[in-house]
């Protein structure tokens, strides 16, 4: 795939977190955004990430929070279609905001579930090379990523992204996932740092949650996303 094509088809491609293309796909070429979205199944059992993330938190996070984004996204798409059909755009600002909020939440959660795994892995090939070149070592990168994600406020996420023009890795904060981004960055690794992602087990100990998260990162998926961006 050409890099410019990946920018078009990445889940959070050239339009960033804010403006979600209805033809969005994951790096493994699965549709994310369409007219009738459904909650994706997890690629593992609800208890598979224990002891790092407990089953109850996973069920609440997936079945309630992610389902809420799916419902909100479908409602926004339905209302925007109705506005178009009626040629009445009085409420377009509201429904495009709903599209951005719920669509961003849906896409980020799809990436989040996919970039976790019960089996411990480590960065390889191109990803390992870039991490070593830019951060000096994996431990330095880990410290940087956790420090950044731990300080995100609001409806926040920690993100490792690839910037295709400079071909660099960037560690970013998404304080509001629907409207704070850096144009053209492609998300490789995302971590949800809203309270609902960790509060049952870790209470207010966000750093402990992030430390645990590094035990279940699916670096093979992260490496595949990078390879797609570079090819």
C-alpha cells in the first residue's frame, strides 16, 4: 500500500481524530465506520488480561462504554442523513459534534482492544529500530509514554503515533479525543486513561494501571500498523 493510500484508509488517517471519514478502516483493512455500526467482539476473553486488567472492568468498559459510542455514532449518522434528505441544516453543528465525539470514541476503542494481548510481546524490526533511535532504549520510551499518559486530563488517551512526513514516532496526549490531535499522525498504540478504564481495580492509581498496561501490549499489532504506514 502506498503511504498516501494508507493516509486515506487508516482509521485515524489524514483527517485526524476530529473529522472521521465514513470509509475509515483499521490497518488490517476492516471497516470501522459505516452507516450501521456494531460493537466489535473482543479478540480474547473478558478475563484474559488478568491480573493486569480485571474481568469486571473489561465487561463494563466494552459492553457499556464502547456500546455507548456505537449507539451515539449510529444516531449521529442517522440524523445527518435525515438533515441531508430534508435539506434542513439547522442542527448540523450539534450532530457533527456528536459524530466527532462518538466516532472518535468508537475508533479509538477498536484500536485499543486490538493493541492488547494476553501473551507478552516486545517491539520488533522497524518499530524497535525507531524506538531505539529516538528514545535511546525501550525503557526510556516506556518512561516517556507512561509519564505523558499519566498526566492527560479530561476524556483522555495516551497515543504513540507515526508522523509520515518526517517518518518519526510521536508520543501524544489526547485530552479530548474528538478535537485534539496533530494533523497527519497515524496512531500505532493507544491507551484509554479515562477513569472507567481502570478505576475498579486501580482506584486513583493511574500510573499503576499504565505500568500494568505495558505487560499486555500487543507489539505485533503495533509493529504491523507501523509497517503499513511505511510500505
